[in-house]
């Protein structure tokens, strides 16, 4: 029997992430196992347990890569009006989820890390998204208090996420005999929220 290949921790981690990426391009996460990943990268399952501590921790590193990829796409939208930037963020969110549905499923169907470095890194990435939305909302309504901006950013992005999730599951339904499109509903959502925000500011 051939001996498992020897890897440095960095090389093994890169191979594991590549194997998971390849799998998630075509298959859902629930069919993936520690044993199958070990077989793909040429090591024993115990080696992966030694490196990650648990299969769940391994999946959290996959989630970090997903958040990194999403952040890289979002970071490209720096120019334009507040409305244009928020629209671009929402569309990037949808396009990413639509292009990588199984990565998306892993990100939201499995709990995020609850402690340690993984929790800190994941929390930092998610908070950066909310802070960007908050800052953009305050451009629209400079008089808005920080707490109000924080709440509205999460309310808005929760609505965006809900539409994206319904779109992925093809559960948006029909309007006047036509299938409702995620992109059109996202546009309507943002227009309604921002129009209301401007109208509320005008009345202060």
C-alpha cells in the first residue's frame, strides 16, 4: 500500500481548500465528508483532524474563503452615488450567491464559528459589510444617528438576503403572470428604502 503523501501544514491547507472548492462547484456540502477530503488530498483523516481540530472547523475555513471572495467583489464598488453603490452591492450579493449556490448554502446553513480566531475573522468580515451599508445610508441622510443607521443597515441587508435566498430557491412567485425577478425586486426594495429615508429627512 502506498504511503500517504507528506505535506507541510500550509500546503495541506491549500490542498484541502482546493478540494472543497472543487466539490462545492457541483455538489452540496451535506454529501462531503472528512474521509472523502482526506482521500482527495492524499492523507489520513486523522491528519486533517490534527490540523483543524474538527470537520466543522475545516468548514469554517471554507466559509472564510467564501467571505473573502464576496468581500473582494464588493470592494470593487467604490464610485458612484449612494444609490448606485448600494444597488451594486445588492446585485453583487445576488450574483455571487447565484454563481456559487453550494458555497452560499454552506455559509448560511452551517453555524459560524463561536470563538477564537475563526470567530474574530468571520465577525470582522461581516461587520465590514454592515459598516459600508451604514456609511452609505448616512450619506443619504446625514442627520441619522449611528444606532439608527446600524439598525437600518441590518434591516435593509436582511431584506436583500431574504430576496436572494428566495431567488435561489425559486420561491419568488409570479406577478401578472410573469415570474418575478430578483434583480427587479432588489431595485424596488432599495428605491423604496432610500426614498423613504430622504422623505423622512426632509421632514426633520
